[in-house]
C-alpha cells in the first residue's frame, strides 16, 4: 500500500498509516491534495501546521500581512524572529522545516471579490480563516462558482465555530449580509488557545474530506463555547433567498466527500 512512500516517509506518517481510515491509500490522497489556506492568522496557523505535518502535498498560504508582535499570542506559525516579515514567507519556511515533503505556495495578497476566483483556482479545498465578512463573502462566492468545498472557521472572545460548505447551503445561507454589530478580535479580544481548537478542527475536516473518513461537517456548524466548555452542532438550512446560492443556483452537481 505504501510502496509509493520511501522509508523516511513511512516513518514520518507511521501514526496515520496504521489508521484504518487513512492507511497507504489515504496518505497518497493527502500527498496528492491541494489545499488553500486563506488567512495565516489565529486559525490558519494551527491548521497549516497540522496539514503540513500530516503530509498534505500542496498547501497554498494566502495573506497580505506582515507578522506583528500582537500576533504571537495566538498565531503559532510564527515566532519573534518573524516580526516584520511577510506571513506567507515566514510561514512557508516554518512549514518546510516541519515537513520538507510539502510544497507551500505563497500568495501575498488580500482576497477580494475581484481576485477570489483566480486565487482559489487549482485548489481542491479552501480553508477560510479570515476575520472579516467581506473577505469571507468573496471566498464563498468563488467557492460556490467553482464548486470547491469551503471549510469556514471563526473565533472571537471565548467562542468559536467551524463549518463546511459545499455549494448549497453556502456560507451566505448562514450569514446573508454583513452583521451591523460585526466584531473583530482586535476590538473584542480572543483567547489564543481557542484558535488552536477551531483551527485544528478545520484541519481535521480537511483531512477527513480528503481521505473520505467519517461524517463531514458539510452543511453543519459546530459551535464551541469555551467558557461553558460545551459544543453544539446545528444544521445549516439552504436559504431559498440566499443572495449567493438561492436564485439561479447552478453550481456543479454531485460535489461531496468521496
Ligand atoms: Zn447560500
């Protein structure tokens, strides 16, 4: 099963190769996978670290920012030496040091409604770890148009959520318009470890999807209340009036976990 991997790779991935749901075939699917991470922040950091370590063959890192001191509280992809460097450059180095078998492609740009389609082109899955609604909407629109599954995460204060959207319902079925009271972590704060929890769940949903293991969060939203130490999972209904997928919906059929 794993003859496609050399001795070092077999040792590197030993704990996954023994898993019934991954094994040699799953590891090959991980190696052949192309996953884009938008936002190398509190969510993108742990997700990127775990996906690189797991052997996802091609990882795209998309973020326009440089590393700041205030990032280090939660963005564990970086350290103090990286302050002032582009996140995609520092991140690519760090990921390469963890797993040189992974190719990391850098996109040092902000995703907008104009470029989102081009940025996600060529990727099988898109992980949205950004923290503003305009960017999330742009990524959602591009993913719906391309038929690309989107793993969405969000954190603020002590609460986080993660969901998977594939065509219909889409993220806009959940959030039709930008909320008037939209919060940002810069204003209301966030506990760094919460990014570790939700970012790791995003990475898990990616791995499950690629290898076809278990039940995807597709069409569902998992909400984690860290203060109460409780989670709940709700189904996201497809909104017939969704501004993105509701009217004239025509994304490719048959998209789903294989
Ligand atoms: Zn929708």
